[in-house]
């Protein structure tokens, strides 16, 4: 999902040697950084400095319980957004290569199934072969699978203006379903963890195989808005593929981000920002921040040419799905701890930071070796 090649007006590829939009790889890597070890590294700074600033950082690296938004709540929607940003590049590349729509749909379906199964392995306990522990729909990769499929259908059948319109219609549809349809025993418009329509549908369909988090995430009905998060990324991809001069692309991304943030905050007044439900206001607010981040990365890397600082992120971003699965299967923090545990008696409050950094270093060095070998795992 990362075939992000683009051409300049002269027909020459921009960005990296392979013709990639480096800012997308870097932003994907930035997102994965927090998943594979960046969070514990920065959170552990509070053990060292114990200041209001580090306390705030540590708080931002935790999820809100229900309503509201913190930095940690941006990681999952950013993942979906980046998947969408790549789609205009990858789909057009395949169509230009002579792949018919039927072949492309088969490719989309294959990716959707693979992502869904990987999600069950990562967080649904599929490989434990124990039905009492199985969660059918419970992971970010499965949200990507659902959102990718919905966005692909929209993108392949509608022009850009209708893509925007349908995304807005889906956001309104989700709001209407959640607020107007009564839930047995609770009524209509209830957005509590146990009384909302989305969790009611999940419980009816999944039964004991429902997501086991507390408070619960919702998945079936929320797939509508997963698709909208991916579609916001698609819009960003259209901007990056356009013939506009680089700085104008940045301005368009910033403008789109600003509009989404304002709309999301306004909608929040009557339809709260709730990540567990993936509410329409959450989609817009988080999507607006994603536009802003992409604008910043694109400006620095692809427009101004400041690339060296992003190399560490690019190494991660080139194998995002592979490392996502790896950290869910292997405890790299324990492996890193093997090399530094003897330092605990010398390092005091710094030990947790060193321990977290060691675990991340193990992962990054493996990814760097794969990068050097040009070993990129795709689906």
C-alpha cells in the first residue's frame, strides 16, 4: 500500500531514487515510531525529570477514557489516513499499467482479507486456537481493511467531487444512525460505552467474540467512518498527485486540515469526539491533524529538501505492516532489556528510559538491515 511515485511537470520522478514521495514514507514511519517504542521512551522521561512538562507528555501518550482527544488518539487515524494518501498513486499506477478494474478489485479484496486476518493474529488471539479468547474484529489492521475496501469502491467509481460528497454523506449517515435509531433498553442518541447503537450491533453479531477492551471499541457500524478516515487520506493523495507547485500543495493540505479541524470541533458540540466509536467529529478532527502533519512533512522533505532528519522514520515507514506485526508477536523490550539490565544499579531514574530505548533500538536496527538489503514486505 505504499506505491507513492509521482512525476514533475518535466516527467522526471521527484523524491527518492525509486520515485517515492518521501514525506509519506517518513510520516508513516513517524506514526509507527510511537507504536514500536517511541511512546514508552518519551513517557519514561517523567521518571527522570518529574516536571509539569514531562507529566503532560506522559498524559498525551495515553488514550482518553471515552470523550476527548490526546496525541495517542491520533496514531490509529493517522495510519488509516496514510493508507488513503497512497491509494491515488497505487491505483493509478496499476490502471496505467493495463490492469483492468476486475483485476484491481481482486487485488483490493486480497489485501482486505490479508489485513483482516493479520489483525486477528495481532490482537484477536487467532493463533491461540481458543474460542473463549477469540476476538473477530478488534485491531487497527482490521479497521484499515474495512476502510480501505470502502474507500476503494468509492474511489474507483466516482470522480473527485463525488468522492468528497459521498465522504460527507457517510459522516452524516453515521451521525443519523447513532443519534436517531433507538437501542433496546437505552433509547436513541445514547453515546455511553454500553448504550450506543454501534456496540449493540457488535454484541448482537459477535456475541462472545466481541472486542474485549474496556471501554469497548466498536467495529461493524464504525466501519462506515473508518472508510471516511481513509477517504480523507485519499483527498490528500489527490492533492499530492496534482500538477500544483509544491508550495501550493502544502497550502491546500493546510487549508483542508484547517477546515476539517473547525468542522470537527463544531460537530463535537452535539456529536462528541469519541475514538472508541470513531464518531464523525472524531474523523474530521483527527483527519484535520493528519492533513497538517502531512503538510509539514511534505514541506520539509519534498519541497525544501530537508531529508536527513527523516531517515530514521523512513527506515520504519518502508516496512510498516511487517514491523507492526512483529511488535505484536515478539517482545522486543525484553530482548533489549537483556543487553542493559545490568545497568539498572548505575543509572537510577534513567533506567526505564534506557530499557525502552534498547528495545526500540533492536527493532530499528532490524528494519535498517532490511532497508539496506532492499527487503520490503508488502501485501
